[in-house]
C-alpha cells in the first residue's frame, strides 16, 4: 500500500490521493474523475511534472463536506456506497468578481 506521511492531518490517512485511490474511495470510475478535470468540476487537484494527478486530502474533505457526504466514509469502511451521481458538479475555477 502507500506510505503514510508523518504529518498527515488525520493520523493514518495520506495527505494526497491518486485518481485510482480517489475513485476507489468514492466508488466511481477513473474516467469520471478525468471527465470532471476536463470540465473543470469536481474536487481541486494538483499535477506533478505536468502529468501525475494528485488530490490533496483537504480538497477531498472540503468537497465531501460541500456535497453533504460524511467525511472518510470509504476509509472507515462503514459500508456506505457512493455513486458518481451522488456528487454535485461544481467548478474549481474561482471568479475574481
């Protein structure tokens, strides 16, 4: 599995997730996350060297809170199943108005 960061905001959780890890957490396809990035919706993400996509845990938790999802459902293993349609589409681009 992946190595845990010593300064994780919540002990035992990584500070970033790959698109594969996030798709498993939210029980949705990787293609959905890719489509959201293309449409500039979904949770904020970062690109490393212009290629590797990572989702910061604080952005994931903020998106889950905004969507009304109990934080860390997938990591707790409490049996909740989320579908891609459960998540609202929102733009990650902030207006300067």
